[in-house]
């Protein structure tokens, strides 16, 4: 992730001059010039920005505006959810509907079915998202709209929006969804259409750039901690017991690292950002041997994207409908390697393997995530009604922000191997900082 975006990269696109008075109380609105959220909050980075640009760089603050671009009486809004399931999807959908209705008096909200596929003639008819329809959806996991992966024709999707008189589209998804939203916005602009597109960050891995939190992450960490607790009990229940838990995290180890920290029972935390070797002096298996010799039990938490270079390729794994490389199963690979290693040594051990990924993805949001989802949905509505477009609602330096989609999709956020979080993981697990000895 780029350390310092330029002022140009932080510029927010608007559809035009706001002309309508907001129906909200003036005390809840503020002028755009009133607040900006600094990108940096450390003196050294601020000094570098001032030297480079003449002033610190800052995000536009999210929130209600006194003047609106859209007349609420003419608005038809659309919502689409894309990618994998994640706790909180229904909470965001409900928050958008409630904010549009109670905050601005918007009466028509369409929920497009099964991702971007719902914006094509072959897609399922959209749902009318009435207050009654969304009344209790936040109590359930998943998404009332369904989801999918894969690209669709930009012009076909725009034609669907025009045909249904949609002038605001909320896209809820991760980097692939937001790349699609960015491309869609560019095409809408080229066609000269006054349609706002607002992204809401949904990635359970918490790896989107320029937002500290994606919804669903807190729920995932809590559920992962429960799985680790079970693995710990299993490990304690056998001589040389090993509990192995595979958690989500294709490119980033945030869930695994934070579940490790919240648990306190993990002895080895393996993440995509930190390479490790299996065999040889200083490798993972040697460290596991030493742990069992001393304590006779061990708990291993591994992110799904960790150790991919160790798995012998059996032809191309291919890609999914969104273009993501299909990962090899590091969990079953480690299970087999650990078992073979100790069997070859004649060392008795008992390994229990757990993969709670889909159990976690389908959960309802916990209290922390549920509140966060509501705020994301509300800020997305405020931005759209004021005519902002091609932005994601971010959370930075404890404030909600408007982040241009082009900036979000230019990089990915990863766990810093030299950062404070990973240092705390090492202090918690007691594992060596490096397990990269040559095999």
C-alpha cells in the first residue's frame, strides 16, 4: 500500500453542484470545507507530506451535507452485494434502506439479485427493499440479495440502471467488486449520465487499502478465537497433541494474527506475509518438535494463503470467476506433512485439524460489526445524496472518509512483517521470528 497518496489521488468526484436543501435538521449537516481527515497521524510522515506537497494530505470527511445533488422525491436507489459471504451484509443493506427512508424520504430501493449478474437482462428480477422486507434481516447471516462473482458488460449494466430509473447504486464488496464499480463509474461518466456509484468495503480478510476496518472482520476474529479454543482443548487432551486450525486470509494474515492475539493459546501463527520453511535446521517442523518435547502439546493457526510456495504444484490451480488464483489447501498439506514427519521419527502424536471458514462466513454480525455496518450504510447514503460518486466509505484515523475508488483498487493492505501487530504475535506465541532455513 502506497504510504502517501498525492492530493490529486485524494480528489473526490461529484456529479455536479448540489442544489436541494437537505430534509435533515441543519444541526446534523456540515459544509464540505469544515472537516478533513489527515492521512498521516505521525510527525515524521506529516513532515514528509508538507515537504512534498506544501501541506498534509487528507481525505474528505464522510457525513451528511446541507445541500443535496439529488431531489429525494426523484431518487431510485439500487443495492448489489458481490463476492463471498461475510457477516454484516444484511446489516449494511438494512442500514442503507433505513437511512434513505428516514433520513431523506426516498421511497424506492431495489435490491439486485446475485451480484452484478442481477444488472443484466438474464438476471433475476430485483427485490423491492421495503421497510417491512428489511425489518429483521440483520438477525440472519448471509445476504438477502444473494451474491456471485464474475464480470458483466458495463454497458449492459448501465442500460439496466437507466431502464429502471436508478440514479444511485450502492456496491457492497471487496477489491474485485470495487474494481468493477470503478470501471462502471468511468463508463457512466463517458455516457454523461447522472448516476452515483458508492462502494462499501466488504472483505472478511480486512485487506482493502485505505480503510482500517472492513465489516465482518471483528465477527470473524471472534469466531476464529472459538475455533482455536477448541483446538487447544483437543491438543491438551492427548500426549503430544496438536491442534491445527486453518483460517481465512488469501493474501493477508489479519484474521489469523488477531485471532492469535485474542486467544493467547496459539504457539505458531503462519500468515501469507511471513515465509517459512518446513524442513531443515531452523524450519517449522524443527520448532514444532522442540515445542512438543517441552510441553507435549501445540496449537497452530494458519491462514489459507500461507505457505503456498511449499505445496508442490500439480498443474495450474486456475482462477475463480473473479480472476482470483485458486489457492492450494495449506491446511490439509500441513496435516499430512506433520503426520509424516513424526511418524518417520517414531514419535507418537495426535493431530486434530479444523477448518471453520464457511461456518464463520455465514454468521450474523456481532454487536461491534453490526453497529459499524449501520454507520457505513448511513455514510454511504449521505455521500450519494450529496452527489459524490466513484468513492468507497473508508474508516481512517477513527473517522469515516470518502476514498476514491481508483485509490482503493491500486493496492492491497497487508500485515507488516516489521510492524507492531506482528511483533505482538511473536511475543504472544513465543515462535521464532524466522523459520526460513533452507530445506
